C-alpha cells in the first residue's frame, strides 16, 4: 500500500481536497490519512461534514486574530509529531495558504516527498495576493510532484525551472467538487434563500475576504456595493460574510441593515455552489469562485487588481474591476443594466477541467510509487 497523507486547513483547500480524499480512500492500493490544521474551524468543519471526511489528526490551531507567524509556527510544530508517528510515503498539500506552505515545509524537514495540488498559479507580484503568491512559490520549490490545473500553470512552473517530468496536468479538482454538489431544481434548506425574488430583482452574489484588501480597498468595495443598491431599485445583494472579524467590521460599517442587502452567515458549500448557479452575477475577491462561476455561466467581477487565473479572463467570463469604487460601480451597473454586455459574459465556459482531476492525481501517484505495489 502507498501511504498518502493529505494536509489542509481552510475552507477552499477543504473543498478542493475533498474529492481527492474520496478518490484516495476508494483506491484499494492506497492508505489515505487526513491531517487538518484547522487554520479555519467552523468553515473547515462545514466542508468536512458535507463530504463526510473524518480527519485522523486535527491540530485545531485557529485563534481569533491569528497572525501569519502564529499560523506558520503552530502548523510546523503540530505536523512535526504527526509525521513522526505516521511516516507517510507522500504528503499532499493544496494551493497557497499558510497551511499549505508550512505543511510542505514540515514534510521537507522530515524528508518526506510533497505533492502540490493546484500548482503553478502565479500573479508575479509577491505582495498580491498576500501572502499566497509567496506561499505557492515556496511550495513549488519543495514539491517533487506538481499537479497543475491548466497549461498556463504548467508553463509557469517550467519557466521557474521545474523539471517537466515532475509536472502532471490534471485540471482543477474544484470542478470535481462542483460536479458533486450542483443539482437541478436545488432547494435551499434556508427558506429565506428559496423565497427571495430572483425574477423581480437582478441579484448580485458578493464575497470578500483577502488580506491585501483589508482597509481602504475593502472600504471602497463595500462603498461601491452600497452605492449600486442605492442607485438601482431593481438590484439586490446576497453577501455570505466571511468569519474574519476584520472583514465583518468593515462590512457592518457600510452594509448592515440596508434594504436589499442580505448579509448572511457563510453558507455550506452545497447551497453556496447552487446559489452561484441561481444569481445573475458574482462580485468577489475569492480565487476558487473565479474557477467555479465560469463553469456555471455566471459573469464574475473580480475585486482585485490582478488575477492569477487568466484563463477565465481570456474566455471572457471574468473581468477585473480592481478596488476603485467608481470602476466597480461602472462595471457592475453595465453588466446588470445592459443586456448585450451581460449576455457576452454569461457564456458557460470551463477552462479548469472535466471533473476528473482527482483520478489523474491518484493515477500519477500510483505510477510514481509503483515499486510499492
Ligand atoms: C485564509 C488564507 C487565504 C484563503 C482564505 C480562504 C492564509 C494566510 N490565508 O485567509 O489564502 O483565501 O483563508 O477563506 O492562509 N475565522 C473564524 N472561523 C473560521 C475561519 C476564520 O473565526 O472558520 C476567523 C478567525 O478569527 C481567524 C480569521 O478569521 O483568525 C482569519 O483567518 P485566517 O485563516 O488567518 O485568514 P483568512 O483571511 O481566512
Ligand atoms: N464558499 C462557500 N460558502 C460561502 C462562500 C464561499 O462554500 O459562503 C466556497 C466557494 O464556492 C469556493 C470557496 O468557498 O469554492 C472559496 O473560498 P474562499 O473565498 O474562502 O477562498 P479563496 O478561494 O479565495 O482561497
């Protein structure tokens, strides 16, 4: 058996690793172990419950107001003892969070090979997204198996000198996850979401949480949302708000108790994914949503100055608004009030894979460790 330990800690990692954990568990030649850092607590647990994943190890590190050094040091120290007791053949980490980087570093210190899922995304600006661009670049230096979602990601890795034979193009596992939860005629458990009038109002789904947007950029974003709703009686907003208290403070200042702005708690992945399919447009600074929404034919206005996901921009379903208040208002109103502009962007395209990324990753792992089988 090949002993594979998957390490993750935040909501997006959990969503994108869940189908992979399921695929590893289903393979008779693999012993799959899950270690969560719980860099996120509630938002991680939502995903574990949905996909019925029971971690063998839970470092439970989350603290209110945690700094990057707090997360890094707690993950590093916590994983050290887990690796000592488990001695896996391979560690899998995902993407670009601090759990990802610290998990990879802990594995390196234990001289255990690392596979990096969703490898090769680059904005080429080390401070944006911060600290994610550095986290993923450093993880690439440590990894010996690179699972890249797109050809562009493969090229980024090759340009940095990664040996071509160590890269496998797989598609993004987020499409695997999306296919597991999207349902025709989905009914929300929360009746408020069922009863909202999606015919009478154009509906914006909003999410925002990035560290580099905290402060003035986020003030601009929420100020723009408030202005859009004030100026347009036919527009409503649904905003499942991230649990980060720093985000909540700015959001409450601009958006609390405003008519047609529905601030709600973070949704479980299944209702959130199905809500993406129901609304008219999505405004977000999230990475994962830029990959999901194009597959669902929903235009995305990105509330960041750049993206490491150029495939969806090239396909025409994602547009970068930046964090300037007027630019956000202008782009959003154009999309919602000009039908031809909307239809041009509302095409379902999916540059991120066919939903079989996890099987390709499992096959590549088995080929790499075939001597153990
Ligand atoms: C983290 C990742 C980011 C990822 C994002 C996804 C880092 C540095 N950042 O950012 O890459 O895009 O997750 O959401 O790895 N909190 C809770 N409960 C939760 C989750 C968060 O209370 O379930 C609160 C805590 O007070 C915590 C704060 O949110 O201290 C911030 O969480 P943290 O993981 O440090 O940063 P994020 O901004 O969530
Ligand atoms: N998501 C969710 N519930 C919500 C908001 C988002 O399940 O209330 C999902 C979303 O579909 C996507 C992922 O969370 O798969 C994105 O996570 P997040 O925005 O926290 O992080 P990022 O993608 O920016 O790293």
